[in-house]
């Protein structure tokens, strides 16, 4: 084989490699270098080694932001995976009427601008004039500080995230369901397996890859959550909704770019570790 023929495949992928190097690899390497410096955006960055990482790992605010994101994750992802799978199974039923309308209804929140929906959330859950508290008053219940109390702020924010992204989860799981061979269910019906038995012993195991993919994607989304707390609660009250993404943004706005870069890399490491755990659990079932 001549040299030109050996190089031909690499010429086809060269445009991708150039784009990746310019917009992926170089910014990543620059951010890693920046995380080892102190820089406010003016002048030359000053090398400080691992001081930014040491500061973050010993900062109560950093761990509090991770804790807030972890609580929101617990309120969102398990519910979304269970409810999303149930909705996907129902929507995949050919005998269900108005399937198309239901699918549009589920995906509509996902394609709706987030900032607009966040403003709606502020109005609906307002403590003094919100529709939710008005409904509670009609049945004799007192007002609740949905966005002003530390007990209810995270659940209210998690509800917004659930409403916004569950349609996306259903699409992923519907795609996974459609990849399950129909003869598998036909054989189960011939063997007398009930619908619940088919779901638990066949659908769930065969959907393992789709569920794992959704778990990784939504974990990444929750720990990157920024717009929801920024618009709805501004991280309050008392920092109870300052997520990992919003805490990172606070460093950027304070012109503490080195610490912000270090924060971003710690989040990358965390999400990467969680993804590895998910992939490892999937591989253990496949072996």
C-alpha cells in the first residue's frame, strides 16, 4: 500500500480534527493551565499551582453547592427515570388514542424557552399572589414560601427541572423501547407471561443501556444547572439553591477566573466519576 493511500483516511477526518483542536482541545488545555493561576482578566496570570483546588476543596460554600445539586439530583433523576419509563411504555402502546397529541404535550415544555418558563414559575409560586398558594387558601391551608424558604426552594426548583426535561427523557426511552424486538414480547405472551412480568423481566433489562445513558445525561445536566436558580431564586434563600453551576458562575462574575477554571475541572472530574460508575454497573450486567 502506497503512502498516499495510507494517508487518505486521515484526510477525511482532518476537518473534524482541526475543529476539535481549535474549539475543544485548545480551550480545555488553556482552562487547565488557567486553573493553576490567579487571574482577574487583566494583566498576566500569576502561577500559584494547586492553590485554587486547595481553596475549593476546603471551602464550605463549594461543598454546599455540591450538596444542593445532589439534593436536586435526588429529587429529579430517580422520579424522572421511573415516570419517564412508565410514560414511554404507555406512549408506545399502539392502542392508545391520541398518541401523537400526548407526545407533543410531553415534548412542548422541553422546546419552550427556559427563561420564559422560569418567569412563569416565579408568578405561579409567589408566596403572596401565586396561584398555588391561592389554591391552598381555598381549602383552608396557609401560604407556603415556595421560593423564599430553605425547606421548599429546592423542591420547587426540582419541579421546574422535572417539568422542563421529562419530555426529553421520554424521547430517549421511547427510542430505546422501539429498539426492543417485537418477537421477544410475542414469545413471552405465548409462554403466558403477564404484562407486569414482561415489563419487569424483559422491558427493564432490555432498556438498561437507554436508562444508563439517560442517567449520565441528566446527572450532567443537574450538576450544570444554572439558568433555573439564576432566574428563579438567584441562589437564595441563604444559598439553599446555589447549585454547582451557579457557584461556578459567581467566580466568573467576580473576575476570579483561575478559581472558576479549577471549579469547572472539579465538576468535570465528579461527573466523569459518576459516569464511570454507571458504565461499570452496565458492563457488569452485560458480562
